[in-house]
């Protein structure tokens, strides 16, 4: 069993996949689209990855505001969740993604990646942080 992590943005979706033991998250790609509301090709690519990696659950980042409220971006993510569940038949878990982009930027800075090159990696790394947070949560719940 593997779990897919997604960072849903206005023009991209960062994708991460867990290992089979559900210990680590690996970023695999960023799905790009021309327009925010065009999701057909994005959904088709996600379905291909689900089949390729034998994914049985999806974790989707929920972009909460710092004061714990939900804004317009969170509403779009919830709609995307509903579409994913309907199209794939898989359970989609929403996961607080606050500061994952900041953390991804920090990791890239520490790795020496130039500012102009970071944009092409940030969503994939943010998806890793979302998925890894969920995997760590599962391990903690298992050990209680």
C-alpha cells in the first residue's frame, strides 16, 4: 500500500508518494495546467500515478489561514477533494499545509538552489512535507 500526497495550487499540483512501508515521502512530479479551472488532464495524470504506484489513499493539503480559518483557496481545495474522491474512488484526507511552502523554500535555500530555480521544485517538496506529516501522524497513532 502507498499513499499519495498532493499540494494543490492555482496552476500546479505537487505530487509525492510514500514508500510501501509508509515511512517516507518522495516527491515525484509537478503537474502543470494552463488555466486554474482546467482539471481534466490533471485528474487523468493523477489517476495514472495512482495506478502506477498502487496508491490506496490520498492526502491533500488544506491551506488554512494562520488564524485557523478557511479562505477561498481552502474552499477550492475542498472542491478538488470531492472531485478526486468521485473520480478515483479513493478516500482523500485533508491535511493542514500551513508553512509547508515556507519549509520547502528553506530546504532549497539550505541546499544552495538559486532563487530563480526554486519555483520549479517548491510544489513537489511541499507535497512531500504534507505527506510526511501525515505518515508521521500515522506512526504516532500506531504507537499509542
